C-alpha cells in the first residue's frame, strides 16, 4: 500500500505543476477565480476587510491580499486544496 500512496502523491504533484504552469495572469476570469477562493479562505479565519483593491494574484497557489492603501493584510497560499494563511 505504501507504494500506491507514493504513486498517488507523485501524480498529484504532477497535476499541481501543470495547473501552476497554465496560470495566465492576463486571463481575468482565471485571476478572479483564484482571488475569490483566497478571499473565501481568508474569511474562514474571521478576517473582515471591506475591500482588497490592491491585491496581487502571484500564482495559482499564492495571493497577497492588500487594502486600498496598499498595506499587506495577509498572504494566502493554497495547501492541500485549501487556502490558508502563510
């Protein structure tokens, strides 16, 4: 069974690399989906900010949430399918 687990882990990491490689920062739909998922993860921590105007979607696995003044509120990372704070 350990061998099967290793094969699964390798296939999962390969899939993650493909999705990260296909990140297109010029695609507003993809950027919005990633941003919205990160904000949803942020809100699970009880965070409340009315707007993240200057946020940056760094990759499919990282979003830097900033307020309208440009101050970094939190960096969210995608870990094991869930958005968590860095």
